[in-house]
C-alpha cells in the first residue's frame, strides 16, 4: 500500500514540478532530481530500489520510441554525421579514457570492469538539454543533433557495456568486441526496419482507433525483444522502428490516428521521462547505505565521481571543437556546390523527353537532385557555428540510463557499490551543474532560433503550393461523387472559396500588431463555439436530449474548436 501511495505522490509531484519549473526558468528534470533527493531522506518514505533491468527493458524502449516518432527522418539523415560522431565515436572515446582513469585510481579493478563503468557514464541524456533548448528557442538543427545523439548513444553505450562485462568473465579479443558491436548495430537496424514497416502496414489496415493505439503501445517492445534475443541492440532497433513509423505515418495513417499517436505518446513520454528523473533522486539513500557497508567510503566515491565528471566534460569539449570545424567545412562545400547542382537541374529540365520510360528515369533523377539541393540549402541556412558548438559541448548531462546501467554491473565486480555511486554522482552533477547553467550560456552567447516571420512566410508558401495542387482537383472535368453523380457546381465553388480563404489567412500581415479580417473571423468563431458549448451543457443538464446525441454534438464542437485553435497557434495566429 505504501508503494501505491508513493506512486500517486510521484505523479502529483511530476505534475506540480512541470507546472512550476517553467515559471522559475528551470528545466523540470533538474527540479525533480533535487525533489527526489530531498524526499529520499524523509524518515517515513520507504527506500526505493527499482530493478535496473525493468528500466532498461520496460521504461527505456517507450521513452526512446516516443522521441523517435517525433524526430523527422529527413532532419535525422541530414545531421547523420554529427549524430553518429557524438553518439558512437564520442561514447567509445569517453568510455575508454574514463575507464583507464578508473583502472589507474582503483587498483583492484580490472581494465574490462573499468571500461564497463566508462561505458555506463559515457552517454548523455538529451531530455534536459532539449527541454531547455526548445524553451529558449535554440536553432532547430542544434535541437535535432541533441535529440539524435540522445536516441543513439544509449545503444552504443549498452553494446559496449555488454562487451566489457563479457570481457570481465574471460578473454575476449578486440576483434570479437568489434564484431559484436557491428553485428549488434546491423542486426538492430534490420529488426527495426522490419518491425517499422510491418507494424505501419498492419495499423494502416485497422479502422478501430483503440486497436491502432494498442499496437502502437506494443511497437517498442516488438522491436526491442527480438533484437535482444539475437544479441543485437534492442535500443537501436526501437529507435529505427520509431523513425520509420514517424516518417511513414504521414502517408499510411489517418489524421485521427496521427493525432491520437501524437498525444498518447506525448503523455507517455512526459510521465516516463520525468518519472525516471524523480526516481534518480529517490534512490540516493539506498546507494549511500550500500556504500557504507563497504570499505571505500561515500565521500571517496563522490570525489572520484567529481574527477570523472570533469574528465568527461573535457573530453566532450575536445571532441566537439574538431567536429564543428568539420561541419563548417561541409557547410562551405555545400554553398560552393549549390550553383553546379542548380545548373544540373536546369539541364535536366531542358532535356527533351523521348518516351514514357525516359520520363520516369528523368523524374527519378530530378527527385534525387532536388533532394540534394534541399539538403545543401538547409546546410547553408542552418549551419552550426562556434556558439552552437559551445552549447553542444556543454550539453553533456547524464540521466537515468547511466544509473540503471550501473546497477546492472555484475555482483562480483570489485567496488560495485562505489561504482554505482560514482555513476550517480556523474549523472547528478552534470544534470545540476551543466543543466543549471545551460540557460545562462545560451542567453550569454545570444543564440536565437528560427525567425517567426520567416517561418510564417515559409509555411504560407508551403500551404499555397499544396493548395494549388488541391485546387487543380476541382478543375478535373471527370470529377464525380462516389456513386458517379457529378458534384453540384455551387458546392465546388464553395470548396474553392474555402481553400482560398486559408491561403489569404496565412498571408495576412501582422506587422502592425492588429488582427486581420481572417484572424478576427477565427476569433469570433471561437466565441460562437464557446456560446454553443454553454448551450450544449444546459441541454445536458435538463436531459432533453439523449446521451448519444449529446456526445455526438460534443465531438462535433471539439473537432471544430481543435481546428481553429491549431490554426491560431501553429499557422495563422500568434
């Protein structure tokens, strides 16, 4: 019963902190860690010992999947070099260097065990960094790199941890470790692709939103479990499945399913991410109790954790400096090659089409060149400069994966309680020190994100482009209803006018600070809906209509209000 009360209290704490933290200008994960630490020392609060395998197998897959489905695959691909460098190369370098330091400082610790702990503390958790970055308006490319790093680096660290733990039990050659790593990556990608495509196909055939949502909840585990069974990276398989699902949902899911998916996974992500940070704080007392029962003291372990933390920060800074130099070089190359690519597109467009087959080939090449040109344009406009590099270098906060992976270390490893406390120290210190000062650094560097006016103009351009294609459908002479009957010309005219109104609303000028006629119309319609909703509540109170009819009217008003509010927030409004 006490754990049920603790769980309920945790939910209320998460909601309260998520409400208060933005007003304080502090990321919610930082506050939750501090609250958890404080609560762990309250006498009547039970000692929390959450099995680490449950975090790695039950909590981590849905967290990563919920993030992956919301990361655009195009942005992930465009930043693959930066993401791979940070999530694979930097993780390996950090694990080896910090492992060598621990091997030197703790004489009874084997090199393999030291590297195992290095793998545990090497992957940063992007939750705190991205929550701060989005709140302060970091450039989208920088946020994408941080999110991509957070998605993939856990897989690299856990595979490296598994190899290092295997090495503690016997002789393992470097080639075996490399082979296991390559197999884990390739196997995970294959499993993730298969699960992603199959589940999207299955869900596209379902008309029942409840069944669709149920399969959605199972996807992370459908990818994780088979990958782990073949000794591949279950975490990476989940990420791949999530990226594919998010990318293909626009084509194969209905609007209702996409909306449900977005809000369902946003809720799951909110609860799990914030819950694990609160759990980190709760587990401090039990860690201290374990260390007190051993020879190496608490403060000695904490001091080692501080030393390792400084080393990890230095390693990340030293790694990011040449990485930014390489990315800036790529940006200069993209700017230089863009004119040649534009000329190639012009020559392709000027080339006469011989037959249907050559037209298909020409369209295929045009699509490839256009995508490459869009990549170059994005790279030229959203390059990562040295100020962005400074934010990237300082965004090395560790999270709950570090603590859970540390608790999965074999029981016979020397200094095991101390190693877990070292990992906890690294996680908490980086969260509070780096996470607490990251907003100040961003403001100090004067980094700004996207320009609202530019976003509005780009959004208006996109809507105009797709609306023209949609309007061309109305000009089709063969346009007919499902039963073959022609549409009424008046109805066609009304649909054409409605489409034009959306474009006009998006192109309204808000520079003078006053709402245009279309925005006024939307605001007025929302007031009308508010009055209609009040009348509906009165009808429900009197019981003059049946419940099923009242529910139908409620859903009608909700759909209209949701559409108008979305236009106000994401499109034509403020």
